[in-house]
C-alpha cells in the first residue's frame, strides 16, 4: 500500500514513514523481502501439490510436513495446514466406516493363547507378525474379494499376502508359506498372531507353524483391539484406496490392492517411523541391529 501511494505522488515516502513511526531502514528491509517471501511460499505450495498428487490425496497435513522435511524443506505444520486449506489440498479420504469380515465359526480346532496381549511394540523385524482376513464387495458385478495379509508389527510392513474370490483355507496358508520362506536367519523365534477364525484353528495351519518353530498367538473372542494394528491397516486400505472409487470387476480391484500395498510398503511415510516408509525403516534399523 505504501509503495502504491508513493507512486501516485500524493505523499512523500518520508512523510508516510514519519506518520507511521517506521524507520526507513525497517521499511527498506521488508520492502526488499516481500517478493522473496512470496516466491518461497509459491515454492512450498508447488511442493505440497506434488506430494498430494503423488500420494493420491492420502496424506494429511502432518504427513505432508514429513514429506517436505524429507525433501529438505522445513515448514511449520500450522503453515502447511493453512496452505492446504487455502488451496483445497486437505485429505478427504476418511469419511467412511470399515466393514469387517467375520471368519469365526466357534471352536473347530485348537485355540491358542494370546501371547502378545496387545504388546505389539518390538525393536526387531519378523519377531511379531499379525494376520487377518478382510472382505471387499463389488456392487457393479456382485463379486466379492478377500484379502489375507501378514504384517510385521515392527514397521507395519506387509510381508506377504494373498487375494482370492472366496475365503478358503489356502488364502491363509499360502501367504504363511511365503512368509516363512522369505524370513531371514534370525536368532529369535517368530510369533504369528491372529483372531480365532477357523483358518487359524485348522490343523494344517497349526502343524505348519510347529514345523517351522513359530509361536502361535490368538486374540480373545470378539475382541478386535487384540489385533488392532492389522485392523488399522484394513481401515487405511479401504479409506485411501477403496471407498469413493468405482471398481467394476474383480481383476480391477485386485490390481488396485496390489498397487496400494506396494505404495504402502515403499512410499507411504509414517510419523512413528521417523518420517520413513515401512521398508525404508526396516532397512535403516535392521542394518544397525545386524
């Protein structure tokens, strides 16, 4: 405003500064800096837009702050929130409630003890692994899709998974075999935790765990909090990838789930992982342990 008045010639700059009680040096300092600040904010907005686009709108402002930090840009989280509101870049994925698949059919085999007892925290990979099965409905075709992943409680990484049209026994056994085969040589035993679904009571499941010296753990009946990290992953998966999208075929949804899990493991940063993705966190931390 001062600059505009100065250009009109109606007032002398000296008179305006004296009236406002502003030193000429202070005026010159901020007059020189304003274009610089504007350019810097434009650069921040451009970076935020890139991050939001790359994450397909799945990042809230806190995670955007971490992504900016990883790019070497330290920006206050309040400023990031303000800019995301101003340019309509806020995450709008979390508006639906998750619907769960129930595999419990009573006691049809062995019920294992709850060895974890919600103690999910661990300082080493492949020590505590969680699993469950979730269902997706495809209204356009009337089809259903079932996903059975195995998650490392250490980093939240999905270590193996299987997708199938029906929740048969192999949807649990096949990714378990993949998990055991890829597990590195460790000086400690692995525990696999699940709910009391019939897959995990089956003698073939129990026998395979014993054969490979793996502890079995089960949640208490009807208590989803005993397997909360796995439930949280299902919630993220459905909110960020499934809800609000129109999938017309089983194959289309299957491909989208595989793409999301690859994104989740390799690119989706987490605040509790010091701004790293699950895979990067495992590599960074496991190298220190080894």
